[in-house]
């Protein structure tokens, strides 16, 4: 969809360093205000409501949309922009990252320590109910580092299938199993430190079991927490809206990053039949993800919208301060 005259008065498609192009489409698409001095979060929210089809068509074509320079300064203003898109909120049930609600539909992004990287993953790919859209907002830009690299999932699938056809065939045949041990309460020192109470949004074990069962997850209670077993669950999905297969999983994230006092990452994910994954292939997949990714340094006020069906994301380590907020949509 081409921008109308009214859209062109407010939104300008721009190119910035670090962008990539696939089949002539920019990744991500980047929009800036035509007249930055007149822009504000309230005006952006109104313009989003007026031009949702145009914005959604950009997102569908590119997979990610960066809104830069629109005068979004606070969590409240970010919440208004999220609401303007009209997507239904997804409760964060079953996810691994420690998060805190800030306002409305807005949460902190993963609160793990700044020296830790968060590997590439599709949001909540390890559970059957995952968000279709993710919003991120840079409230405080990092002193250094702290990018949120993104990568197109179908590109990863194509490269992995070309190089490791037998491995991809086994993934499609057996799927994946994810195993994670949760404490009772959140552990902010861990990138997967969400305790079972906040994971299932209850302090009642029977309710936690019902919510886990709804996700198809098995629970094994221990003295100080619970072992969760999820799967077999697909590692490769079909994106019907784009007619292509996607590398939809948290395999590399689990195998290389699900490490803390309770969890051994090499045991955190296996083939769905319980067989271990080949370490060399996993680490080569990580190399491919890094080669194909785009890592745009955050600027204060940035709003990044990601199609979770199309794009994996991660987080690089950083020098504080850095405050990036998030919102998940069905």
C-alpha cells in the first residue's frame, strides 16, 4: 500500500545505517516524522489510528517497523501508541524472562544483568500461545551497546536447510522439548529467572498446574521450585500469510543462554524424542543468526514494532544506563 497524501504529510520512509535489504524491501522499515519539530506522541497516536492499514502493510512486507523521532518520551506515551495500533494484549503467561509491569500494557523488557547477552529467539516460541506482535520502546538509551538485534526467520530457515538438511528434517519430524527449572520467586540475576509464581501469575500450585496444562506443559514439583517440561513443540512453522517456512523456536537461546544456578543450557532443549541436539550445529546456527541480523543502536524515543511470526530478536550486553520497555500483543 502506498502512502496517501495525508500520510505523506506526517510519515516519511527513511534509510538509516545498519538496515539490510531483502528482495528490495528494507529490513527494518524506518519511519520518521516529516516535520520533527511539530511531532509529539499524541500526534503519533492519532496518526497511527488514522493510517493503520498503511503501517500494517509496511510491517507485513518488512517484518519490523522502527518509528524514530516522533517525540515519545514516557512509558505512558508509549502505552498510548501501543493502544492506538488496536492489537489485543497478550498476558505474559509461560514466558521465561523476569519483567515488571510499568503502566497499562507496558512492561520492562528482560531485566537480566547488563553484562549478559540474551540470545536470538521468537518471543515465547517454547509455548503454544505466543504473541503475534512485539513492541519495544527506548526510554533511556544505553551509554554503549544494548542493541536489540533482529533477524528474518525465513532466511535462517533457508540457510539451515541448505547447510544441514538432515538436521532440519529431524527437527520437522521430532520437534523440540524445552526443560526449565523455576524457583518460587524471580531471580533477577538470571536471564530466565522468572519464578513459577510470576510465570503462572498465581501463588496457588493447583492454579499453576491448570495453567501449565492449558499450555501443554508438565510440572514436576521440587523442594524449592518446579521443573517444567514443554513439548514436543514445533521448531519450524509455516507462515501462511507470507507462504513460507520459518525458524520459529528458542533453540539457540535455550542451548546457549538458559544458564543459572538451576539450569544447564545443554539440557534445556532436546529433540522432541529426548535425543540431544548436536552442539556444532547449534553454534553454527548462532553464527548464521549473527551474520544475518540487523543491530540498530537505540535512540531515546525509538518505538520498534516486530512481527513475531517473521522475526527473531535478541539483546546485546550494555553499559548502563539503559531502559527499554515492551508490550506483547495477540
